[in-house]
């Protein structure tokens, strides 16, 4: 699927559409994704800052989707684990940029060449309009080369 088509479809996905989460850019080569969480009355918590669940949700699928497209159909790619560290209250428009480089992809391919599972870890910052980090998300993915692709 083309990145721009995927971006439009993902933005219509109910968990994003109804929480103010919006993918603003998916690079054509799937190596970078920019996402924002817009401030809305329904995205605020009891104390008037962004709901932490929405902040976490804005980071959920991206590394997995990027790796699925970059590694190709010869690989299983799933989310394994995630955690979020809240650093300061999130107000206004929040953004996150996800990026994967050649070295990371080469490392994953090297660790999975013989069919072994690999659990690469990724980190992404959620930033406010002042470019201050409001939260840091740690993601662990499960990557394994499919048996039919090994031989």
C-alpha cells in the first residue's frame, strides 16, 4: 500500500479519528512518520491536560507498521511491549516523529537471518508546541524471519 493512501485510511480509523490523533506525514519509503494529537475538549483529562491514554495511543502502531513495510513479507512483525514515561503535562498540539535508518534495518536483518526472534527496542518523544518533551515512549517489537524465507 502506498504511504499516502495508508495515511488517509489510518486517519479514518475510529481510535484515531475520535481521539484527535492525526498522521500528518508518512514518508513514501516508510522510514519516517509524523503524528500529532490535537487539543480538543474530548481529549483532555480531569485536570485539563491531554489524556495519557491518547498520548500513548498516538504512538502505538507506527514502528510496527513501518517495519512491516520495510522488512517485507518474509518477516513477522508484532508489538511485544510498550511503556510511557510522563515527563510534564501535555497541553496544546502534541507531536511525535518516528524514524528508522539503514543501520537499524541492517541490525534487525542480521539478528534474524537464521530465523531467530529479535526484540529491537525503539524510543520516541512526544513534544509540545514549544518543542519540550512531555512524554517518552519505549516500544519493543517482535521480529522474526518466516520459515519459508529462510531456506
